[in-house]
């Protein structure tokens, strides 16, 4: 009985932590996009705008990959 309660508490904590980490990741990406999207959001992109957009997409992927790795690490504890 106690083990089931502990396991349920652990699962709930992992869910709360994962949700918080996802919120942090998406919030960080949204902040970057909000502040810098004028560098690439003028319809048809020229070469420089495409470069800025590509850099943003690389940063976005890195943020999501690192965050998702940390979420997986938390779930293995």
C-alpha cells in the first residue's frame, strides 16, 4: 500500500516537473521569436533573413532537444 502511494507520488511529481520544463522551453522559444522575428518575418525572405531564420530554428531545436533530454533524465530517477 505504501509503495503504491510512493510510486503514485513519484509519477505525479515527474508529470509536474515535465510540464514545468516544457513550459520553460516553449516560453524561452516564444521570447526569442517575439524579440527577433522581425529579422525574418517580412514575407519573402532575402538571403540574410533566411540565415537569421535558420539560426533561430537551430536554437529552437537545441532548446527543445536539451529540455526533452532533461525531462527523460528526470523520469529515470
